[in-house]
C-alpha cells in the first residue's frame, strides 16, 4: 500500500524502492499548477494526477504526485504553486523533509 502525505504531514519516511504519494489541493482552471523541485539521485518522480469532484466544472480538487525513494539519505521535496508564465513569488509553497531509509535485508522493494 502506498503511503500518502499532505501539507499537514511534511516529514516523510520512505523505504528505498517503496512508492509514496503527496496530495495537494489545486485548481488548474486558474492557470496555477504545483511545480515540484527534488533531487533525482534520491527521488524518482513516477507521475501526477489531478482528481476533481464530479461537479461543478471548474471547481478545485487534489493533485497527486507519485514518487519512489531511490537512495538512502535525507532530502527535500518542495512544491511551488504558480502559473508557468509568471515569475516571482509563487502563490503557495510547501516543503517536505524526506528520509529515504535502506530497506531491511530480504525486503521485497528493489530499485530498478
């Protein structure tokens, strides 16, 4: 089962090879999008998905980012909520402290 984290849970502990998700409130109809910044030596970005309620159109929802820990150690995973064509201070920011742990010997999690 994939661990899920939100902005209220900014400390992430993940075993190397294990997936985890970050869920953040978003509304792409405003032009804003979460832009992640991360160390690719420690974290692998698996993808993103926007999940909105069934109705009405244009209402916000949740943007889910899927990750996998690649190597043991500590790193930061930060997100800036901004419109891609605007520079300067983002509308919102979130920073997660991630500890990637070596799996126990015999664990089923392997890094490709």
